[in-house]
C-alpha cells in the first residue's frame, strides 16, 4: 500500500510540474485592501464575479492586505470585498483582457458589513505587476473589422512592431505556411510562437507553420506579446500570438454568415480578354454559424451558472479559373507523320530510322525516314498510348513555331473544399472547481492543375488531391484547494498533417 501511495504522489508531483510549463492565457487581478489610513486589512474576503456567467472566484487578503485572484477568463467582472467592522464594497465595470494582470486596490470605510458602497470603474485597469508589453486585439475589433478571407490572425498587423511578410493572396485560414510569415519586433520570419487557449499551436512541417486557425466568430480576443514577455513563454525569437476562444454565457447568442462570389460579379481575366473569350465560371462560398450559451436539459439539469457551451462551424468552397496554355503534339504525330516538323529557320528536322544504323568507314550513319513519315508498323504502342492522353490542339498563337502553345484550356479550375469546426464546454463545479474542454478540427481538400495539358488519367500535374488536416484538443482544470492554494492542470494535443 505504501508503494502505491508513493507512486500516486510521484505522479501528482510530475503532473504539477508539467502543468507549470503551460502558457497562461487568462487574466489575474491583484491588489491591496486597505483602510482610510492606508493600513492593510488582513483576512478581508474578496469575491471576483464574472458578470456573464455568475462564476465567482474567491480570495482572502494576507496579513498585509494583499490578495490575488488568478485564472479569470477575459470578460466583464465585479469585485466585492467584505471585512469585519468595515462597509462592504462592490466595484463593477471591470473589463479583463487576455493574459492581463490587473491591479485593483480597494479602500474600505469603517462601518457595518450590512452597509454597501458600490463603485463603477470608469478607467481601464492598470497593469503594473508584469513587464511584458504588446497589443490587444479585443472582441469588438475581431467582430467588426472586415477580413477578406475571415482569418483573425491578419488583424495582428494593427499592433506596432508587427509586420506580415507573407504573400498577400495567401491569407486564407488554410494557408498555414504563408500566414506564419510574421516579423515581430525585428525577429526572424516564421519565428513566432502561436498559442490557442494557452496551448501550443505551431506546426513543424519542415519550417515553423501556424497549425489551427479558428473561425473569426469563435475568437474572444488575442494579444500580441512584442517584447519582454514572461519566462512562461518560449520557442520564439520575435514574439507571441496568444489567442483566447469564446466561452458560453447565461445568455444564448449566435450568428449566421455567408460570403459569396459568382461569375457575374467578377471581372474577366487578362488571358480571356486577350483572346476575346467570355468570363469562366467562378464560385466561392464562405459560410457558417456560431452559437454559445448555457446547457439546459429540461427536468434533468439546469446548466445556468454551471455548464456552458460554444460551437462554430464554417465551410469554404471555391472553384477558381486557372486558364492553361500549353504545347501539345499535332494530331498527325499519332500516325507517324512528322513531315511538317521544321526548325526556327524553316528547315526540316529529319527523323532517322534507328534500324538503319551502320558503320561506313570511320562513321556511324543512319537513313532518314522518307518524307519524315514513320510507318505505322514501326510505331511503339507504349508511345502511342502516351500520346493519346494529350488533348488535340485548339489554338494558334501567332509568332510561335509548329506545335507550340497550340492548346488553350479556359475552363480549367482549381478547387478548394475546406471545413472548420470547434466546440468548447466550460463547467463550474461548486465554487472551488472550474474546467473547460475544447476540441477543434479543420480539413482542406485541394485539387489544382498547376501546369501541363493532360487533364485526365496519368501524367496530370498539381494536387490531385492534397489534404491539410488539423486536430487541436485542450482540457483544463482549476481547483481552489485553499484560499491561498490554487491548483491548475492542463493537457493539450495538436496534430497537423500536410
């Protein structure tokens, strides 16, 4: 029995040590409770309440009146302080951002606890307990600012010292490599550490990539740490991008959205205009929905103040024109007729009969096929089969040679099909235990024709198809074991396949 207890104790110590390696995305409130003479009030009871979920975090001031309330999800809060012999004070209107460590000092007046003083905060909370600096992209900007490809990370350019060095056309939520091209405070490109709810969100696919990009409507806010960040962060030579997803509240909220493009709304391509051809079909849809609120099961379980959910599903599908101009064999080549094959000076390029080779004096000579015509019996069946995969010429390009740039495919399409799913559950068990579970997945299926005239069968080029898969899982538990002892355990799993 003693051995089993030692093993369990060792395992708990190991888990606690491992959990200390995690990067924190939640906020912390610290401060001092004092009387009118600025003397600390020991043992003052502090209750920090989340206005949207009624979740309460309790703390007790130490002998000098200092208190700390950690692991607070970004959102709106109020603080209530009580102490024997003093009026009860409630301060509301506090807004906490991701990763913030705010200082809130409260002065109590002598009086009865039954008397209450309410104060509404009118100024932003000061952050003086940490040295890291950066910029906050809050929920209002995430929600209201336009994003052509609905990729929330592109808002990072609003922070001073942050530069996007990627290709502008590759900002879609599945362009994982291109959208990792951030330079922060002079750091190297692709040197940024990405975090999602405090869990690593990088993909090491040969280089440092961004793994999972959440839908815009699921993002609460995020912070760009540009310099002097805490020792809890690492794996970066430039900065940290720390993202927090939304959690459900006691009010049901949701949204439905659609971003669409169609052929009749697009301008024609340069290639089509040059050949006086009409616009090719172009279809793009980026749509989805997001819902968050309490979990409520009639007659079984009322989740108000206890269990919350958030889910977001979106779909992206695009069929984009990719006209191809290529060189294909002339139809007579399939019959062995090379009589029109000439060089740039108009001289015929002779086709020699390999079976006629012989030694004449000191030289090896061969005879050309008469008229550059290869007899059908001499044609290699494998070669003829390969030639049959090529389409017939359908275009003439002035100023170029015979059988060159003689095929034009205006209806060649590149196709992308992408879906993105995330769901998150938050649970409060009494006033001492809080936990959340989040799972996210997206999948991109790409079909492209990068070059070449063969559209079917063997010999095609491009992605036929290519898959890009992300799976991201995080579970977190916070337990208030004693007023001055809080335990946090987090586990995460990130899988990126390309």
